[in-house]
C-alpha cells in the first residue's frame, strides 16, 4: 500500500520529510517527489505549489506515475466557522470550489454539468483520524472545506462563502485534489490546521502562524500513517 502525502507549500511538507529522515528524490513535471518508508509504510511526499491547477497536477502524478493508492493532504487553512481558532484542526467531510461559477445558466455555485458541487472524503480515513484524535485527547472538527484560487482576506467574501456553501474553512487546493481522487477512485483525506480567519488581518496572521499550524497538521497526519500500515 503506497500512500501519497501532499501539501501545497514547502512549509507544509517540511515536518513530514523531517520525520521520515531518508528519502529518494525524483524530479518530474517541474516538481520534486520524495519517496520514503515510514514505520514500514511506503510514502510518496510532495508539495504542489499553491492553487487548484498545481495541486491537480501533483495529485494526478502521485496516483498515475507513482502508483499511490490513498492520498492524505496536510496543510493550513483560513477559518470560516467562528468556533475555529488558530492552530485548530479540521477534517474535510466534503469539499467544493467556491470560485467555480456558471450560475448564469441556472447552475449552483461550485457545480458544472457532470461534476459534483460537493465531493465527499473517504469515510474510513476519517474514522482513522477520529481514533488518532481521541488517543491524543484533542478535538478535531469535521466540516465543509471550500477551495478557490484566491487568498481570502475580506469579510464580505468570507461571509458570502459561509452562507453559500455552509463552509467551515477555506483554502486553495482541497477541492481540486478531491476532484482528482474521486475521478480516479482513490480514497483521500484532507486535513488543515487554521492559520488565520480569512479576514482583513489574514495575511499577517498567516505569516505569523503558518509554520506552527502546518506542523500541527503534519504531525497528526503522520500519526494516521502509523495506523494505515
Ligand atoms: C492555500 N493556503 C494559503 C496560501 C497562501 C501565501 C504566499 C491556505 C490558506 C488560505 N487560502 C490559509 N489561509 C487562507 C486564506 N485566508 N485563503 C485562502 O491553500 C499563500
């Protein structure tokens, strides 16, 4: 069982590479893929670069070229739900693209014909996450995460996203990775730790907390890997 672990930014996968110690680097499609074994589990680790297009490319590559049979995403996100604070963890139950809009033709936001407005994550991976959370004694929220090619730092946009998608958190890669994994029938899991509140202070909060929140998320995902071996 080969497992893909991906993030968007170097800071999101650095704590994972640190944990696995030794790895083999392969360059492909202008990116680096790190192959390692962790407690007997074969891993392929990569950060995609930010946004839906690069994350689509990386997720597809990990599955089609490296043969990954499950995918775990680890990273940071902006909080939409008021009960999510910096450092809190959120598991995506489902994901949608908040910037996909053909509503001019009567379709809902985030939907295109033959696609899905919301894509659900793998239930058994979520169960693994819940057992890790209870063993660690931490509370992990489960909810809707939405994705778009924009860093949201505006209250009006955030409120619109909350009311339109009932979203709990937002970021820039989850729904595109979900689309790839759903289409290719690969069970996937998206975990994010909050770095900011997607408001006018978001860029400052992000700069201050992204490294610590990325680490929180990465450490949790590695505890899950231990259960997947
Ligand atoms: C995108 N990621 C942020 C990339 C920021 C700075 C150079 C997560 C994220 C996010 N995305 C954290 N907070 C966010 C926000 N408020 N809006 C969108 O996945 C790049």
